[in-house]
C-alpha cells in the first residue's frame, strides 16, 4: 500500500481497479481502457492455462506472453501496445500493490514518428464555411484557442471571461487548469450562445414547474 492511499473497499478485482482509478482522478476514457485491458488479460490467460487465475498468481511470463500476442497475432499499434502495458502496470502497482522488478524491464515499442498534416489557412476557412450553428462556433473555438474537443464540449459559462478575453480550461490533460486566449472575433457569437443557453434553461425550468 502506497503512503496516503486508502484501503480498497471493493472485493472484486475490476471494481478495485475502478475504485483506485477514480481515487487518482484519472479520466473516464482511461478508466474504460484500463478495465478493458485487465479483463482481456485475465480472460486471455485463462485460455492459455485452462483455468481462470488471479493476476497475483501470474508473473513475468504471463505478461510478456500477453504483450507478445498483442504485437504478433493481433498486430496492434505501438500506442495500443503501450496502453495495454500501462494498464497492467497500474493493476500490479496501484491495485495489487505489487512492485515487481521485472515490470521495469519490459520494453515499450517505439512509436513511428510521422510528419503531421496541417491544413492551410484557406483550407481551414473553407472547412469552417461548411459549418453552421453551435457546431460552427465550437469548431472556431477549438481552432482559435487550441482547446481539445472534450475541453470545448465541457466549457462552462463561468469559465469565460469577456473582460480579459480569456477562457479558463478546467481539469485539462494531467488534471491541471490552464488559461487560453478568447479570440475577439468569437466574443459576439459566444455571448449570443450564452443567451440562447440561458433561454433554453429558463424554458426547461418553466416546464418542470
């Protein structure tokens, strides 16, 4: 048990994984991915040994065989392979509290570096011209601020500062907050969207009465 980490209350392994992930404030996408790989690892191991075993009973041979299967039979990408390995590292270290030396010696595949494709200003303008409504506003907001998709989807009114022309992005990557600039050209559309959202909220509240 790591210092400061509370005792797990759940008795089932997958529930323990979920409990520890939520205590550490990992994202929902990470939670789903880790649960998938832990479940896959256990079920795959059962097909190899003929019986369902707890990860405590497994070791380096099982983990390496699983990762080799992903690379050679499933032919997963380097990023997928790393995700599976990260899930197993989390299982053993954070959930089972087993810091096995061999975990540090398992190599991670090198990802192929590729030159990203970047649209020109004219291409971006043409793309944005095909959008309308809230979708267009969101696309322009992401392009103008550099926010990620889910950051834009989760944006709240209280985090938009029109006086300073900034947006506070809450719980961004790594669980950290950050500030981005609000393009002045988007301010009128943002204000209009806020008024529309307020009107929708008022209408919904009247219906519920």
